[in-house]
C-alpha cells in the first residue's frame, strides 16, 4: 500500500498495516521491532513470538521524529536492546544449519565502524564467548558472519562499497543454511552488495548456545555492559526463519522506505 508521508503524521492503523505487510513478506518472523514503544524499557516485538526486548535505558530518550513517524536514535556509547536466549532465534544445532535472514533500516551518524565495528544484530556474548551470528558495520561496510562455537571457526561475507553518514540504508543479510560461505548474501537498499568473503578454520554449523540477542551493541557481561555500540538511527529491524530471496528483499526495502517517507 501507499503510506501517508505527511510530516509528523502518525496513524496507528497504518502502523498495523505496515506490520502486516512486513510479516507477509518475511513469513516465519522470529522478531520484528517497529518503534511503537515510546517509553519505558520494554520494547515490543510485533512478531507472533512476542520476544519483547529490554532497552538499556528508557526509550523515550531515543525517540526522534522522522518525516512520517518516529525512530530510535542510539548514542554509540551505552544504548542498546537485548532479549535473553531463546530457541526461536537459533538456526543451527552443531551439525546442520537452517536458513534465516536479518534486516534493519538504519541511519548511521557515527564513524560506521571505522574505529571499531558497530554491532547491529548479534546472537553473541563475549564474556563467556558464545556466538552464533553477527550482523554489523566494519570500516563503513556491512558484514554478516556465522560462528561454529565448538571449533571456534567462522565464516562471513561483506559488502564492497562504503556507507556514508547521514543517509538511510536498508541492510539485509540472508543465509541458505548450506554451511557454505557462498550461501551468505548481503543486500543494501534492496540490491545485492556482498563482494568479499572471510573465514577461519573449517566451519560446520552454528551451535545452539546460551547467547542472547543484542541489537545496537555487543554484550560483554550479558546484558548490562557491552562494547561496539552502534551510533545512529534504527527505524526497524527483524530476524526471520528462511532465506529471503531477491524479490522479497526488494519489496521489504520499498515497503519500509515508503512507510517512513524516505
């Protein structure tokens, strides 16, 4: 549908339409956050799994008004969200993987990982080092990595063109569950953009670890302290089971940008 892009326009029914439209594209969606939570620290998950996240502070401090709605602005220092470990957000059993996808609509205002990587969405904890997947910004590019916990091996892909400060980007990582590095894809603004591979050891599959899911930072001592904080806006993010195809990624990109009027 076409969403109302009048400055300052907020309409609950249109938010419901947006959520419906996203879920119709992403299918078995394990977590979906649109900034409908405007105060408190309990951030609503709009998927059927209801994995509400906990913000590290009152989200009223994060709210920024956009052209047609609101989004969260994270400060790059101590802002982030998390949800404790749940099987719904795990896509490997140590022997085989299953396909899944991650996505976010972001507006970077910091150095975009030029100094240290900025974590967007990660099921990882560094204190006891438990890791499954990491979607992040590094040296101004988008990375999507998978970790084999038992062996310490990992593999990933990254994009080949720098992001720039002060622009909206829809970023999406997809994985076909094949345990092959070629099964990882990254899209920027609906277009496939991964060009480079990186790996260590002989990756087999992700493990079902005890790591929680963190958004906007990498947890150190789960969940209160962390590192690699992302600085900038985040208007939507999600994790879904299944590999989104090129048409679905493109449609999701257009749907989100249409709603936010960007």
